[in-house]
C-alpha cells in the first residue's frame, strides 16, 4: 500500500507552504514536493500605478526584507528616470540601508528561526523548537541575536525613515542624507548599538557555528547535500556585492556557466517554468534547459560565486570556508547557515566603513536624465537574487511588471532538499514520526524561504505535513 | 464698522463680527473644529459635514453657520466625536485610501483626522472604488479613487482667465472629479503644487515628485492636525 505524507504548514519560514511525500508499499519515497499554496498577484495590481509609487508599494510584499523590494524597484525606476548613476550620497545611503537589511534578516533567520535546529537537533521535543528555548539554553546567544537584528533595523530606520516599510529610495536617488547624530549613534553610542560590538558578535556567531560543525560534521556536511548550479550578482572584478553587479553562474564544480552578464539582460539567460501543483514558478538557466538548468541562490550561492569579500574579516572567513570545501563550491544545504554568518560579518564591516564615510552627509540626493520606458533592477536580497522588471506607458503609469524573487529561484533546490531529507529520514521506516517530519522542515529552513514573497502571497506562517496511504486516504498529519 | 456679537463656545464667552462663519471664528479663537472642505476666504461648501457642532443644542455645520448674538456653541462632546468618526469612516470605505503607498501619507488631512479620531478599522464595508486614474496631462495626475468630493480644487484653482480647471462629472454614486486637460496642461509647477496642497487627500498629484520628504519631516509627523489652532487648550493648561 503506498502512502502520501503532507507537511502543512511548514513552520519557522516566512509565508505559507506545505510538503507532500508519497511512499510506496515498502515505505520507500516515491515522490516529494514542496508546494507554495497561496497567491497574491502583485505583478497584476501594480499595473496602472504611477512609477514613482512602485518602490513604496511593492515593498509591501514582505515585512521581513521589504528593503530588498524597495531598493530593487528603486533601481528599476532609476532607469525609468534616466539616472545612469547615482550621486555618491544616494548610492551609499542605499547601500547602508541594504547592509542593515541583510544583517537584520539574517540575524532573524539564524538566531530566531534556525538556531533551535542546530542547538537541539531535528529530533528535539516540539516545545524546544523555538527561540524561547534557545534563550533558556543559551541566553547570551539569544540576546546577541535580538540585539543584532535590532541594530540592522535601526540602520534601516536612519536611511528609510522607518524600520519596516520606509520611503528612503526614490527614483534617481534618496530622500535623506545621514545626520551627524544618526551616525554617532552607531559609532559612539551605547554598547548594544555600537557597530564595533556587532562585528564582535558576528565573529562570535561564526565561532559558535564552526564549533558546532566540528562536533556534527556529518549533519552539517551531508544532510540535504546535492550538487547544483549557483547564481548571484558579483562586481565586474568578481567581488561580493549584494547591492549591484553583473550576473555570474557557476556549476557544482565551480566552472563558469556565464559571467559578466549585465543585469538588464537577465531574460536572455534565464527562463521560468510553471508547474500545476505550485503557485511558485521554477526558474532555470536557458542554455542548460528546464531539466538541469535550475540553480541555488542566496548566501551559499553568493559565497560560492564570488572571488573575494571586500572586507578583511569576512575575507578571512571566506578563505576558511573555501579551504574546507577544497576551493570548490559547497553543495551542502546546511552550509547555507555558515555562508549566512559570513555575510552578517561582512555587512557589519561594511556598515562600519560607510558610517565613517563623509559622503553620507552630502546634500546632492537625486539625479535624473532622459526618461525611458523600461526599467530593470536586480540586487541580492538576503535570500538570493531578486529581479524587478517594469515597463511604463506614456502617461507614467506601469504597464508591465515581472518579479522573480529570491525564494522562487530556490524553488527546485528546496524540492531537492525535501526529497533528500525524506529519503534520508523516512525511507523504509516502519513508522513516520513527528521528528522525521521536522527533519524535512530543517532542510527547507536552511534556505530561509520567504513564501509570501515567492508567490507574492498573503497568509500565515506555518507549514503542514500529511501522510496519505496508497488510496490517497489521510492517515497522519502534522500542523506546527 | 461692522457690529460685534457675543456668544459662547464650550462655555467661554467670545466676541466676533456679525456675519462671520462660526468655523473661522472658532479657529481664530483657538477652537479646532475638523473640516476637510473649508477654505478661509472662500464661500463655504458644507460638503464634508465634518465640522458639525451643537448650536443651542442642535447639530449644525460650523462652516455654514453665521455667528449670532447669544448662541451657545459646543464643539466637542461624545455625540459629536462619534458623528465625525462615522463620517470619516464612510469616506475611507467610499474610496481606495491605501495610505501605505500613497505619497500624501504624512501630509494628508483625511489620514491625520483618522489618527486624531483613533480610527483603527472602519465598521462599514469597503466599496472598492475602481475609477480611472487620469494621468494624460504631463505634469499633473488625478487619482479619483481617493477623492472625497470636497470641491476645494474646483473653488480655489482657476485658469489665468478665471475658468474652472477642475469640475465634477456624472451624478449620484458615479459623481467624480475631473479636469480640463487643456487648461491643466497650462498650469505652472507652482499652480500644480498649490492644487496638490489644497487637496485634503491624495487625489491631485504633482507627477514624479512623490516621497521626496522623508518620514519624520512630513507635516503631520511633527504635529497632529489642529495642533496649531488649539491655543485655548494651552491656556487652560496654564
């Protein structure tokens, strides 16, 4: 008798998704799928809105990393207003906002959402799988996580006006500069908000992870391991840069698939496939095709594709990461956490560098040129490469919008991770336990998916797993 | 010299010129009465109905009531607060007031009054207005789904030769604001800014300028609506 397991809702991820796993008569995994079950339709309803409203409107896709959508849309609108470059103040204020954003989003994921998986393991009791349990077990770590997230949000506030859903970036620039008081708050202020302290904590978090790794090598290296292509933005000279760059894709061995692709040419290199069981599309690299052209994005892909980190402490960490992986891309899903922590450190270093930059206090905020009908804005959101593409009609209203968000890019990798985890944990088991089903969630969670963004969907957070027999009859279900 | 009349507002004796409207007089004496359609120096329209006050116990709009000898005016009580809140809620559901993405957010009188009246969510059903955005003129745009039909633009903004640039079209539920495209295209940047500033909501939009004022520096970020009028309350505190 074959069985079908459904995990619905998946927990400690942003948005609403479910997993279905089909077992055959011998309890062997036949098929598994990660479904995104909601739909919002942002691409449709931004049509007819004035273009300058878009950076503020589309950020409502998400409350976790709205800055990414705000900035990607603003970059597209820079093209619309003919601003080929920004003033140094505008460029650096936006970058500061973005580093603050990545820092707070990564801190939220690692400390609030994922740390129970590492501290207690996937077989831990349900009541332990939350940040409160982490705080009871390791108060220092939990407090650092909370403060690091707060720091990132305060950085967003001084650049965008609000911690969530601000208005800083406008077509062609920014609407404010940095005051001396705002700068000094982070350079000379109280300990918890001091950037020097944040760098120390970021290094401490890396030490925590590496120490854990040394004791759980098999779990971190092998759990949900599978080879894949990797894609991200890098600078022309190969540096890590989450705000702007050219597209680079490498295969699982590190061979270049394409490089130095101008972000406005993305559609010449990438396609999207629709499958009838998910509201999330399946992007792929055109030259490789639908079957094997899928790729990973996000911290792991970025760390794999870049040549170097343009900040000293993060560069050292990258070297260690590379050395551990024999100078080849890592294809271990759980290394995503490691890469994410390296990025937190880099962001903290870059925030410190920018806060000491006088350009942020400049008053030349906006640039404009000849208006264009089309705008494309790409950046590296915390969860991966984010694509915003718009067309504007002669009345300044949006006539077309295409958004490919980070989690969408990771759709197939997450499906692969689910398949791996299901096979590893459930194959030929007499009984499917709750802990096994949590193990599947751990694999998904490593990708820090934002399902609201991916389908531009609205809903609650949790995920559901259900187990069906060969006649599609529900025999077990978990809702967490 | 015109005749002076004596009357009371909220129990305090006031003296004012006979024939002046109650809303202006109250404002001059430090009593804030919310209103979205009134402009000092222009004939009152009485269209928004927010400036309801009690005159000798009867509810009347302050903008269309002339001050007279011996009248007893109440500007604030529970019944008036509830009435104003209900009118504001009706305005919100009648249009599409999506404040999070509206560039008038923070300088919008309707939004500021909603905050002042502590409106968390409206009790009426949304109408989901679906009127066409008028954006054919290069520098000015009308987002009709936000219009509260206050007529301020119709009354205050005219072409150089005194013609109406803005006007109403259709009737009843379909009534909506529109503009003469030819005359609107002749408006200077200053004219458009003035029209946008007069508009108490986000209907009249000067194109391509949105969100230039950062959060924290917008009009109502600094002080709530009516704060500059309410002098009498300050005196009471002293």
